[in-house]
């Protein structure tokens, strides 16, 4: 997307397979719309791909470090890949190159990297430029950001980043310039706050169910108060993905290192875990146990619009049911290949209807639009029992009731209690 703004971009990754795919215009993951931009920019030679640091152009003006920062066993962000990338780059580019950390890193990391490079005798300027892209809508999130955050140490770094984001500044998109540690903190706090909203609404869903209130009406009405905001108030099977759980843990751990207990965020983490396990419990309760029962799962990715199953609540719920000897058949429009790597003790169907054949219950766990448009009239005749658990509140429950299904929505009046 930076090349689309007219910049000349060289991309380096040590994974040769990915680089070969990208060179041929193919994206190694599912991200709607991205392939078109890639093709255009390869053609106009604004973007190139390399599989070795040795191919870095020494005159590169700005390097964005975008490698992953996975959780270690204690929940800390593992910065091995960041340091490795920075170290490789620093040995190959001129000292006036600006090194910008785009990876999500604990507050203080850019300063630590600056010191690390200084100790090695390098005098690089460092910047921080967090991303706020959601998988599945990354292209439009890039093109229409709410704001761009840059954390800098010098005026020169600011000027260089302003050149890169010129087209956005010209469109009056707010550019917030901070020090590096504040920029790092903004990213963590934003993700933590969004995760808190999701965990909050999911707790409200649990209560709505018991009281006979309606979570969707509640969330929409709350969201109309602009102090609250309507985004990220959709009840579901819990938050997952490669960012929220990891970043939440890293922030909690970082605070602990400073002898601070982040009570709200510890609760958010626990609440999300409980919510996911409660969903499996609900299914067990309603079905009076799941042992040897055939259960269909629609949706395995952590949300729709992506093929990513990392920290997906759907995978966790499937696994909990498998542990209790349920016989699961699942289908996901995009995530099957990735799911097969992590969830081995289940069957996979070629389509949604196939997954539901002979099932005693159907669990909808990811909000893919195609699930809404199934032929539910004929689906009922091939299921062993007409139980539908809609954990995304995606389906037309009135219609399903008319067809004779037992419908268990999330955060709506319900016949069961855990
Ligand atoms: C997130 C941040 O939103 C993004 O700014 C950051 O750059 C990366 O992390 P992403 O991981 O793609 O993006 O997922 P997001 O859309 O934020 O959803 C996270 C999880 O929360 C998903 O499991 C999703 O299903 C869940 N969610 C989100 C809800 O259950 N309800 C909501 O209303 C919103």
C-alpha cells in the first residue's frame, strides 16, 4: 500500500516461499482487495521482493520493521525477530537511514533498540509508527485511517515520515506526532481498550440471556451514545486473532515488570477465557452431553474476512467439545487449510450443508455472510436434530423458528442456564 502512494518499496522476508509467491503477484494469505494493488505496483516496478538481507539497497531512506512479536510462554512479547531484523539492516544501510518500528512492541522498545545500536557503534535515528489495520479490511483501514501515529526522536525523522504519509496529510487525516514510547503505548492501549469493549459486551450478553433481554438491541442503543461508540460492541464467541490476546498479555506482563497490576485488563483476559469455555458448556448443557454426538461447526477463523485461525475462539470451542468426545464436522470458507494444521481430531466438509449432514446441532462461530444465505428449509431435513446455536447472532432466528428449528442465539432469551 506504500508503493501505491508512489513510493519505491523493497520488501524483504527470510521466507523464500512467501517471497516467490509475492514476486509472481500472489498474496500468501487471504486479504480482500490486496492482490489487485500488488499486481499494479509490480507492473509499475514500484515494489520488489527479496529473500535475503544481503539484497538491501544501502541507500534506502527509511526501513519499516514489520516482523512478528509473538508471545513467549509467560505472555511477554518476544522481540527476537525485531532485534534480528534491526541488526541485519543496521549492518547494511547508510547511517542516515531512518529505522521505523511498525511491529507491535512493548513501550520502551525503540529506546532500547536505539541504545543497542549505539553500543554497537551505530548512530541510527529511530521512529515508531504503529499500524491499526484489521485483518479482512486491511486495505481500506490503510487507505482511510482515523489517524496516523508517528513517534519520533528528531525533527528529521518527523520530516521523513511526513513525506511518506504526504498524501494522507493532504487529505486532512490527522497525523499525531509523539515521542517513541507514547506511540508504542498508544498501540497497546488501543488494542487493550477494544478488547475490553468486546469482553464487556460478551458479559452483558450472558446477563441478557438470563434476564430475557436482547443483547443486539442493547449494544446498538448503547453505541448511539457517541461517548460509547457503536464499534466493537458486537457480542460473539469471544475475541481472538493474532493481536488482541497477545498484546493484552504483553501489556499485563510489562506492567507487572513495573510492579503495576492492570486489574481491568487481567479481568478482560479472564472474562474472555471464561466466555469461550462457557460457550462449550452451553452446548453440552442443551444437548445433555456431547459424547459421540455429531456436531457441525460453521466457521473456524477468528472472524470473517480472513483465513487466520490463530487464537480463534472457534478452534478452542471445537477442541473443548472434542475433549468431551463430540464428533465434529466443520466447514469454513477460507480457514480450512490453516485449521487442519491445528485441529486434527475432527472431520472437514467441502461446504456448509455437508458439515451439517446428520448433525444433532449446528454451531455458527464465525460471521461469514455465506452462512446467512443457506437453504435452511432443506437443511433441517438432513440434520439429525434441528438445533442451531448462533454464536454470532447472524441468522434470521424468526425464520429458523418458523422452519421448526430450536434456535439458541447469544445474549437473547433462552431456555438454558449454565
Ligand atoms: C486488531 C485491531 O482491531 C487492529 O487495530 C490491530 O492493528 C490488530 O488487531 P484484528 O486482529 O484483525 O485487528 O481483529 P479485530 O477486527 O480487531 O477483531 C478481534 C477479535 O474481536 C475477533 O475475534 C472478533 O471476532 C472480535 N470482535 C470484534 C467481536 O467479537 N466483536 C466486535 O464487536 C469486534
